[in-house]
């Protein structure tokens, strides 16, 4: 249905006020005839008379109301058709939904949003990587505030590199006014979210385009224990830095990189595990090489092992 044009509105209003309108004026507003707002004057063919707006409205609403009624009937029929299947599903709901594969960021975020909306007491999250973007933190504040208002507690684990993000620090300072605790660790497992210890989400691919929604009590209990173990090792975000002072020209974070180097990890893997970008990781590796006097990557591994910087008894 075409929209009633502005000229048509003006002419129709004028016709209602005066009781009729010259046929010659209607040519500039064809929408008037499409809406059937005018009909020929029986006394003079050169004039048109307006149809009362109540009659026009009733005529226009009739097919819409009929369509609404038809859709309601269709909805009832569809519900009745699926009712037997829903009864079957309810009999073994826990087994059927123990593990659900979620494909696509949209579906993953939708499932997480539902779990967050239904959460009543506790949220546990692990967020590997460095500082989060401003957009992500802004969205997190909005969502978190609505959850905290319901009395839900939140505990989040970041990596130590998040301590260098002013946005993350500001987010932590703001959110700690509620029931929110944030700690950091040097290395973390992949992303993890647990709601009320009844549903958890973990990534199923490195690109995070596929996730698993877990509802099996045994799996949830295991993941909670993993989280609690990591939590006990974490350092509160707003307290002192977790690394010890530099020794032999090697900082705490560089000792962590050195440990991963001699374990055979490539730069990209080290950066990912420590939550930093590859460029920063390589800059630290260059400083380690300079401090130990290494001239090659192969020699660097040998010098790290010989230097004793990774020995438990080495000064920290």
C-alpha cells in the first residue's frame, strides 16, 4: 500500500472542511484515488466529495485485522503440532542439552545473553589476552551493571598484560563498587564463562566462531574447580604488580618468555599464552638476547639454560 502523499493529505483535509473538491485539483495527488478517499459528486461531475475518514479507516483496517486473526490461528496450530515433541524433550532435557554446539558469533552472543539474563547469583569468567577495546569495555559496563543490580556476584580473571591497559584499570575501578572482583595471572586457559554453576561456555575453535554450551553437572563442577585453582593463584588487579624486580637485566615477564622459549614455543604461541601482541613479545626476546649476549636464536636457548635465571633458587 502506497503512503498517502502530502498533497493528498492537504486536498483531503480541504475537501472535508468544504464538503467537496474540484476534480481538476486531484490530478496532482493520485494517492487520493488509490486510497479511495473521494467519490464523484452525484450533482456535478466536475466535483468530488470526501468519504468520511471513519469509513476509510475501517475499510483499511479490515484486511489487517483479518491477517492478524489468521496468524493467531496459525500460531495456535503450530503450538499444538509441536506440543507432543516438547513433552518428549522435557523427559530427557538434561541429557539432550548437556553439550550444545553454537556456530557463529551472533548465536554465541545470543546464548550468553540469555544465560546472563537468567543468572541469579554468580558469574565466573576467564578472559585471556591483554587489555580489551574501549567498545568492549563500554558494553561490559552496561551489561555488568544490570547484572550487579540483581545482586549477582562476579569474579573475572585477566592476564597480567591487562594491567598496562588504562581502559581495563578504569573498568575495574568502576565495577569494584559492586560485587565484582578482578584478578590477573601470567598465563590463562582459553576463554571461560560460568553462570550460577549450571551453564558454561567455552570456545571450540581458535577463531572463536564456534563455542560449546555446557550444562552437564559433572563438566560444570570440573570447570569450576579449574577456575577456583586459577583464582587462588591470581593477583588482585588494583594491587601491586605480580612480577618481582628485574635481576641480571631480565624482568619478570622476560623470565616467563625465556621459560617458554626453551620449551620450544614459537613467538606467536608465546605472545598468545602471555596475552601480548607478537611485536611486544619479540621486543622482549631481543632484550633477553642483549642481556645474555646472544648472537642467534639457537644460542639464546643455550644461554638461558646456562644463566640460571629460570632456576627456582635464582634471585627474583
